[in-house]
């Protein structure tokens, strides 16, 4: 159908929102359990799937490029770049670590270590899972909607595909927990500076001590998006928005190093401006691989953000006044 509503997706977001309103300890405990289950499921896929690998399925290792009617590239080096721009959303959890600096025991050391370690571990797991799945079944036979389950079904391990599917659904809950939690903490810090209304975004629950109003607001928006937005559009929008934000952060590092050279920095980026310039370049390179509609959505939401800044934030920001 042209339009449909994914009711279970919206309801799950509300359950996650309720857990986050209850408090950081409950959220962390729930997230740790889910992440442990998710890691076990990934290791299971790698360990069991490795016994069913047929090396012939890896030939050719990079299939010839194909361009569809919409102009999107598949396979080949151009397809690899396009895919990297789309699936970048799978890596964005690492930036959420920085939003929890206030809860860290030793943020100066813990945060950089956690970011680098999480990136390395996730990258290795993604590579191994991709190698196993494409080795088990030819890439042309994989069901793009559920590639892991379809690969195990193809080799006769139906029971395993069911377990993996259940674990994958549960694993998505940890993603929602981290993303909603980090977004509300970003809004909280922005509200403390005056960039957003403090009565809404800095309101702390008297019992649970959490920014409950902003959590409910973010949860409501996320539930609507989850229930009504096709997954391909959501992933592309998430990827381009994150890539754009990372490019701006690299630019901000350059500007701050120039304008505030003596500012106290718990962590100081080395090899500037090379690192920042490379960061901007790679982010823009991946953004350019995405389609025009995704760019249009980015433009619209950027204009909304700019309007909010100049109509409200610029007049109330404490940092800007100083």
C-alpha cells in the first residue's frame, strides 16, 4: 500500500520511553542484558554459519556494477560506496557514548576508550557476519528484508533462523534505548544553555530524577516515525543527518582551535588540521552517494533547525552572550 502504519513498532518505542522515564539505572540494566543477548546472537551466527560456508559464493568478491532504473548503483566499487553511505546508521551508536559523560566515573579516559573500542568491535563483527552470510548463500539469493534468517533457512537450520530473528528484534530495543537516552541528554544540555525552553527540555521528574518531559516528547516523535516511515527512507535520512553532523563537528574543531586556542580541553585532537579536513572530506564523500530525495529531506530539516535557532535559541543562549 501507498501508506501503512506499523503499530507494533510504535508501541515498542513507547515501552522503551517508559523504561527511560523510570531512570538511568533501570535503563542501563535493561540495555546491558539486551546487548549481552545481541552479542551472543552475533557470535552464534559467526560460529555456526562458518561450518556452512562455500567459498565459491565469494566469487567474484566484488560483483560487476549494476545501475537500476532509479539511477542507484548496486555492486562494484560505486555500489560499495553507495551502500556505505546508506548503512552508516549501523555505526552511529558510538557517538551516543559522549552524551553519557556525566554518568562516567572517569570521563577523560573512559569516553575516548569506549568510543574507539566500540567502533573496533562493531566493525569486526559486521565484517565477520557479512563474510559468513555471503559465504553460506550467494548474495543474489539473500532476502534483503531478513538476510540472516534467510541464509540459515537456505542451509536447513530453520530453528536457528527463528532464534536469530527473535534476538534481532530484541536487540533493536537496545538501539532505541541508547538513541532516545542520548537525544534527551543533548536536549537537556541545550536547555541548560538556553538554546531550548528549560521548562520542557530541562524538566526533571521529582521521583525518577530524569528529564521526563523531553523523554516523552522524543519518544512520541520516534514512535510516529517508526510507525509511518518506510525503513529505507528512515535509514537514508538517519545516515545523511549523522554524516552531516559529523562533518560539522570536524569543522567546529577547526574553528574552536583557531578562536579559542587556550581553552581547557580534557581531550585534545592531534594532527590538526589534517584529521578534521579528512573527516569533513570522508563524510561529504559518503553523503554524495545518497539520492536527491534524501538530500531534500536534509535541507528541509536543516531549515527547520536554523529557524528555531534564529527565532529562539540565539536570543536565549547563555554561551552566546558571553
